[in-house]
C-alpha cells in the first residue's frame, strides 16, 4: 500500500492501521517528516521533494491519496491490475470514476463519504486503548485560539493532528 500524505492527520492513522492489518506500507512525505513516518511503522518512505512515486516503476495494490496529489488517470500505471485508488481527498473526476467502478473490472477508484459503522469505531477505540494506534499530535491550542488553530491547519503542513482544548465549567 502506498500512502500519499503519510505524515498528516489521516496519513499517520492510515500507516498504523495498514501495518496492523498486515500491509507492506510505503509512505510519501517530505524530507522533514521521513523519520516520523518510519517511526509509525512504514516499511519504506518516498521523499516527494526528490522523487515522484510514479517514476520508480513500482506498483501497489492500494494507493491512498490523503492530499489530492494524484488522480486515477495519473496513478493508474502505479496500480496493480486489480489495484484500488483510495481517493480520500479526490476531486470530481475521481468521484465520478468511483460511481462507475462497480461496472468495471480491474483497477478502480474508491471515493465519497465513508460509512461510519459503530463496530469500526469500537475497533479503533480498542486499538487506541491497547496502544496499537497512537495519535500523533502536532500542536495544542486553547479554545480562544481557534482562529490560529485553523490558520495552522490550513497551511497543510501539520504533522498528525491539532488539538483544541475545550474548557469545562463547573
Ligand atoms: N484529519 C481529519 O480528521 C479528517 C477528517 C475527515 C476528512 N479529512 C480530509 O482528509 C484529507 C486529509 O486531511 P489531513 O488532516 O490528513 O491533512 P493534513 O494533516 O492537513 O495534511 C498535511 C500533511 O500532508 C503532507 N503533504 C502535503 N503535500 C503533500 C504532497 N504533495 N505529498 C505528500 N504529502 C504531502 C504534509 O507533509 P509535508 O509538510 O512533509 O509536505 C503534512 O504532513 C483532507 O481532504 C481533509 O479534508 C480529514
């Protein structure tokens, strides 16, 4: 599995979950975040400032794009014959390709809103409780700093997640 944006909020969780389910994981990130992605369990990392994942000739069963960096058309050559693009930050063309996917064989796109099933949330909670799934927290803000928190998130440079503390009265 190739995870584009492996150092972000979704990516840091995805690397850990993919490893937990037995995948061999390659994470794509920039130079400063390579160590973080390896520390989460990635088997290999690609520094996107030095190499594009489509240039290595390697192919993957799943490519998960958490940043909208690729598209089905562009990453098709890097997908195995029955490979899937998990377009987490996909645009309209990938959404349409996902609708069409059940009618096609071979490579497919998975896009659109995820099911929010209670059993999945319970499984994630269990993995967090047992320390298998480790949240990566970049910065913490007070509730009064909400605007700064949003501004930082919008830089698209955060590592893992940003926490906003909500005070409790009484
Ligand atoms: N986080 C959530 O809870 C959540 C929930 C629902 C939906 N979503 C959606 O899921 C998508 C991802 O959200 P996110 O919170 O994971 O994003 P994010 O944390 O803001 O993504 C930032 C990370 O992406 C990396 N990145 C930026 N450009 C990249 C590129 N070209 N190639 C590889 N890595 C790159 C950055 O690493 P570098 O600084 O090294 O470039 C940074 O660590 C968004 O569309 C968001 O709306 C997120």
